C-alpha cells in the first residue's frame, strides 16, 4: 500500500479507534516508516507522559483491512501501557537482563486478548443495530 493511501486511512480512523479504547488523555503520534521485514507495526510508550509513538510500515500491509488491524493492534499496546512501563522499569533495574522473550510473549498475548474483546464488542453492537 502506498504511503499517501495509508496516511489517509490512518487519519480517517485513528480518533475512532483511540476513543474505542478510551485513550482520550494520551498524545499518540502515528506515522508510516519502513520497518524490519515481518514487523508491520511497532509502538513506543512513554507512560509517565501519556505519550505514544506508533510506526506502521505501509509497504508490509496489502489493504485497508490489514492496515486497520495493525493500527488497532498498536493502539491496544498503548492500552496495555502498564505492561510496557513494567518492562521498562525492570530493564532499568537489571540493565536489560530480565526483559526477555517471555515478557514479549505475554505482552503480545495480552494485546491479542484485548483485540478479541474488541471484536466481540463490535459484533454485539452490530447485532443491536440490526
Ligand atoms: Zn504487538
């Protein structure tokens, strides 16, 4: 997907997705950037400042649906900010030795669980509208 299309889709949807996750008090920057192969999106969370920076590789998403999935996934990372803050705190205390693949695994599972919850909530809203 080209960067102009990706930016337009992000602009049209980021506020709605942020509101869905109740992240009104966060300042969240989203930009397109080339990332490592296999990484369509990434997120940096600065919990003490309620700031987050999301980067999405538009070249690694094929369509709007996939782009919105990546964007929502990274916003769920912001929603899970205590996991990020904990990981950073432990890394500072241990000079990076204790933040390992287990932490990443459980963080991703937490994000996945929240995504399933959002999917279920969207389907429930859809049924109520019928
Ligand atoms: Zn993730």
